[in-house]
C-alpha cells in the first residue's frame, strides 16, 4: 500500500513538473491566452473564454493573475455542465465563473501563500490556504505556479472553482438563523433591493440578536406604521459595495445606506461593529458579502436635548427600568439604560464634560461585567448621578 502511494505521489509530481515545464516554454513572450492554448492542457478553458467573449480581455495589457483549471479539472464537473455553460443563453453565468478565476495584478506564489483570500474580477473573493506543502484556492489544489506571461501570471489548479450564485436574501434564508432579519427586510420593503441590486455589504444580526432587544420591540417595528423607522434601522446595517472584513478593519468605519457611518474596530481582541461582535465574516453572495453580528445596531438619534429634556428622558427610563428590574428582567433593564445613556450622550450638547465622562465610563465598565443585574445597577447609578447633576443646569 505504501509503495502504491509513493508511486502515485511520484506520478503526480512528475505530471506537475512536466506541465510546469511545458507552460514555461509556451509562455516565453506570449500572453496568457496564447500560453494556455500552446500548452495543450487547457482546451476547455480556451473554449469557455471564446464562448464568453473574454479572450480579448485576457490578451489585454494586464497585468492579471489567472487561476487556470486544466481540462482534467473541467472533466470533474457533473456530466453535461460544461456543455450547458457553453450555450449562448448561459453566457452571463459562464462569464461570472471565468472571472472568478482572474485576479487583478500580478500575484506570484510567494505572495499567494501569505494571503487568506484574494478578490477576483467577479467581485467575490477566493479563499486561500497553505498547509502541509499544498496551496488550495477554494478547495482546488494549485498544481503549478508562476507561469510568467507577457501580461500576467498563470497558476494551474486541479478543479474549477465556483462563485456563489445566490443573492444576499437567499443566502441568509438558507442559513436558517436570520428569520427575523428577513421578515424585517420584507416588512420594510428592502428584500427586493437586497435580492436584485448591489453589491452590498450586510452586517446581519442573527435571530438571537433580535431576541436581545427589549420585549415587544420587534413586533412594534414590524407594524406598517413603523415602516420608515424599520427601514432606517435596517439600512444602518448595509454598506454599498463589497467590503471584506480585512478592508473594513483597516478603514475603521463605513458609511451605511442610512447615511450615518458605523465604527469597525478590534476591542480586547474582538472585532466589533459599533457595540456588536462580529461572529462570522466574509460570507459571499452573488450580489454582496455578509458579516454576521450578535447585536442589532441602532442608528444614532439626531435629536438634540435641552438639560430639562435630558433629565425627563432619564427619569422616564429609570421609572420603566425599575419596573423591569423588579420583575426580574435584568437584561431588558440593562438594554434600556444603555440606550438611554447613548441617546442622552448623543443629543445633550450642553452636558458638562464631567457628567459625560461619568456616563461613558459607566457604559464601558458595565460591558466588562458578567452579571447582568450588576450591569443594570452600574448604569442606574450613573443615570441617577447625571439626573442630580443636571438639575442645576
């Protein structure tokens, strides 16, 4: 058995070396298409490029990097797939697949192994892993690398890689943990936009994230009379274009469709969007990318409060919070106090710096507490302090 495995490995290595040598010889002063054609191992790829009218694009000035599936790679697809894709009526789908194999610029193997992913001309990103002496792109093994052409580089792969062909809403629905988000998108009249337009980046709260809102909030937002408010909240979770996590963290913020930006940063080793934790990132859809978050993020309230209005808002929150706390709903109490403090901090321009700093410190300190009832009390104390101090304003 070991002897057979060694023989198989030797054959595979010999094939890769032969293929690489053939390509290198063919690539001398030739563009990417000419190199692939002369190598003789990419007849299906060449036919697909012709059917998709992409030959000219891959013969252009470049530079580009092509992840080139061999004829053997195409033969691994289900029977009839290639023939179907080559039909004129499937040209758009074929173009999307082929562009998913092309990266802008020259990306040699020495750079590839350092990457976790790379954005393709399709718009979606391929995932890259390097382990045990093998480099894989979306699960396809790289068989030969750094075939230098006049307008770019070819890396040979052993499988055809396929981009997502499902839109944001369908992708979310199939995950089966965004039922509330999808219901909200439909109620706000945004499901069609997120299905048919784009590309968009969606910070998607899970069903558990919506469940963390104060009791009755979701039911209230889903009512027709609150459609505009619901739409504003959902748009605050959407950014135009594809923004992958690495780029988002570098930027530090992103303007949402609601108009206000969200902050994106790492706090104590945890990536966050405003106060929401990023649970899963970079889920590709045909018209965008999804990042999963554990909390519904609320757009800032533009309303400005006088000291009297701010005190009244605090008084009402404390009264409501006391009832919630006495009923044992510590989580809802904490959320209410957090929201009140954030609104007051945002809207009370004339608030003294000492009160503002005390409230910010309380918010930060409460987030480090593991006990929800203690969080509620810490925030309540800060609200009481602010209420008393603002009485003289």
